[in-house]
C-alpha cells in the first residue's frame, strides 16, 4: 500500500512550522500563572524538603483579614444566613460564608466521623499524606453524613437548600460533584501553593461565570494559627480582567480564613487559594466538595471508586451527583445516554446497570460483529441492550 507523501509523518512535520500553528502560542502561554509568578515572586511555593521559613513576607506568612494591615480596611464577607448577601459576596469577592451551615449536631457528627476515618486509614497504612498534611479521599464511601452533604440533604447540612440554589444559579441546573475529600493541615507542615481549582482550563479563564464552585465544610474553628485556608479575596476578578492568556500584574496579599466550626464556605473556582501552614499543635481539617457542570470530567472517577454497597442504596440524586447519569455531552456508555437530558432520576441516562454488571463480572461489551457472525455472538445479551430494554420498559410504565 502506497501512502500519499502528504500524509507521511515527515511531510506533516515539515509543513507545520510554529508560526502557522494558530493556537500554539496561546496554549503554551502558561498564563495566567507565568506572569502571576513573575510579577508576584512572593507567591512561589516553599521548598518542601526544607523547614518552612517565616518572616520573609511570603504568601503563607500572613494573618486573618481583620488583623491584616491591608485587608482590615475592606468590608470582606462575614458569616451570614441571608441568601442575598451570600450571593453578592460570592460574586464580588469570590467566596461567601454560610453561618451555621452545619448545625451543632451535624458538625459534631461530621468531625467525629472524619477524625475516626483519618486515624483508621493511618492504622491501615493507606493514608494519603501530602506536604500540608493527611488527606481523606472519596468521602462518599466513608460515612452517611458525607453522602448527605453530596446531596445537600438538610438532615446532613441544614443549609442544603441555600447551597442548592446558589449552585443552580452559578453553574446551571444539573451540576455534579467533581470530588469530595478532606484536607488536613498538620503542625509543622508546608502550605499549598496558591492555585485556582478550575486551573485545568487555563489559559482560558471563563469570564462571565465560573465552571467550578466549591462547597467547603468547616468542622472545627480555623484561623491563622492552625492553617486556615489561604485566600486572595477578589482575585477571581483580577484573573478574568486579564482575559484568557493575558498577563497578571501585582496582586494583593493573601489572608488566612477565619471561621467558626459549622461554617460552610462557598468559593469560586477562579479564586486563588490554598491550604495554610499550621503553627498550632493539632491537625486541622476542612472538607471540600467541588462541583462542576454536568458534562465536565470529574476529578474523582466515581463510576469506579464508589463501593457497590453504597451504589446499591444510593438515591437517584446521589447517583446523579456522582456522574452516573449520562447525558448527550458526557458519561455515555456504548452510546447509551445520547439524547438524555441529564436530569436526576431520568432512566434514559442512568448508567448504573453498566457498573452493576461490571461488579458481577457480567459486563458484555459489543465486539466486532458482522451479519455472518456466530449465532452465539449475535444472540448474546449485551449490557447496553439490557440497559436499553430496561429504560424502554420504565418509560412505557410511566406513560401508562
């Protein structure tokens, strides 16, 4: 077989000079982080192999906003239950604080289960230790209180209806859970580098609205001593003003989050933040549930990681939040889900049967076929066929 020379690797390479690659400079720009680091050298992360230096005016060497010489002059978000104020704070400053988002009992149960899980994972030798401290991943498998938070069920998080509304109006209905994990800040640990959680989109910056919004559960008091989350208020607007691929100039300083146990913080995926350095004598935890649009690839591969026992008892809403609800633009399996609207409980997009078949070792994928394929292949009960029949039966039942 003779391949036309124009299709050869050598020809393609020779006829693809850098100046003619229309998007190369944009995609390789490294923005907004390249100029951000260049113009703000104090943002460079510390050397994880060396003791953390203090007194150097670096981003982690700070305090809470009310004590900060720069930020004390600003009216930054304060804990509140008023949805109008929360909405305005999230838009103006990139974050808002829901006062008593968790009731006292909810907060106690959340913190107790989290600490037990963390110690259990350490005892089992399966704990995830980063430079800042221990992380506890895939919380969906690790307590009913966590699953309730993914659903924003009032039994688990009393501010659930407020959170649902703000997420719906910011990300659009049908949003799903990107990941849900707890982040520890251990005494003597290093801070995270300041980052934006929708950074994988860079150099694009979504100007009109975020593509990711976080819900952070705060089960214990946090401040500048125990490594309260570092944040640069309003930095989301600085990044979007620069525009996609634009340059970032001088930034205002970072501050530690100050909040009481039971507070729930919502923050924009474009705001600069990171785990703070803990100067206390006790581990500090927060748990972050990231949320994204329904068609986006999630950080946690829920379809694989959620346990069969949890999946068997999961509500339609929990399955949806974990991405087991396909729609035209995401999570389809062998075509199943194309045309589905992605709504909670919609049987056309429910890919649970595929995962269940996989768990049983019975998942039958459609192989190479032809009209004269063996009868055994042509008559096999392929999983997508069974799922489609299940969907049609459910729809027929609903119509009658």
